């Protein structure tokens, strides 16, 4: 989709220095959990843009992105100040590491990777599948949605940033041919996650991986 203005429906705190931004779905926009969009704002006469991965399970009427707010960032602090009925320009969707109706999903997420993790896990359950989330962060966000996933039968492990991922990954993996593993996070997390996946008996080469930088 070409750059399109869309309306903010809601902007709410979901954890330390993190907000969830709900946006109206423009006509013709279609995306899957795990894909991402580019959001642009005019700031001091300059257009600034950043990419954010969808954190909602669907996009029919509205969709959500999860924004980690670095106070010194170029875009996120301004997104965090938007109110309902404000507008933002979006382009997309982009990305190849997304949910494609797999009956079993396992998501390894570091930091802001929890956004696509909860979206994929919720969509998997909504579609009648099974899911697991391994989330590494010293300051977890989306805790209410993670709790709901547990209550709905998902396997959910939340671990600290210095924790080894091998054991929770081994506990989460189903180990069958229908399982699709996803990995979302920054480069150092991706290294740790793919090492843990291999050590736990999974196949990193089959994983869908998105590097946040």
C-alpha cells in the first residue's frame, strides 16, 4: 500500500516505556501477524519514519503496533504523545516472517519482539491451533495478554535478559512437522535464540526470523 493517512483510535501504556497504538485499517490494507508497517510523522517540518511490527491478531477494522519508547528516539516519543483522532501516515505491509495459518506456532521474542509474539499466538488460538511463547525481557510488557494466553492453553515462558533460553525452548517445542518457529528481536537476541533452538532439538534453518536491528 502507498503512504496513507490513518486515524489513531487509542494510545495506551502497556508497560515500562512502551505503548500500544491502535490505528484504523485503511481501505485495501491487509496484513498478517508478524508483518510490519512504516509509520511517518511530520516533526519540526521534517518527515520522520520508523518500522513497527503488528501486534494484533487481525486487521479487519483496526490494527495495533507496539512501540518501545526511547526518550531520545526520533519517532517513538512523538507516537507516544498521539491522542485518539490524531493522524499518522502508514505504508505497508512489509516482511516475510509472518503467520500463514500454521496449526502449531512457537515464538521466541526478545524485547519489542513480544508484539508480534502475542499477535501470532492469539491468532493461532483463534484459528484452533496450538501455540507457545518464550519471551526474554527484564521489564515485560503485554503481561495481561500473556496471562490470557496461558489461561487459554498456550505455553508461555517469561525469562530475564540474562537467562539461558535452552530449557524454556525445549519445554515449549512440540517437535512435530506441523510446528512453525518464529524469532523476533534484535541481533544479539536472535543469536541466543537460534543457538537455544538448535540445542533444544529444533531447526533454526526452518524458523521465520525478523531482525529488529
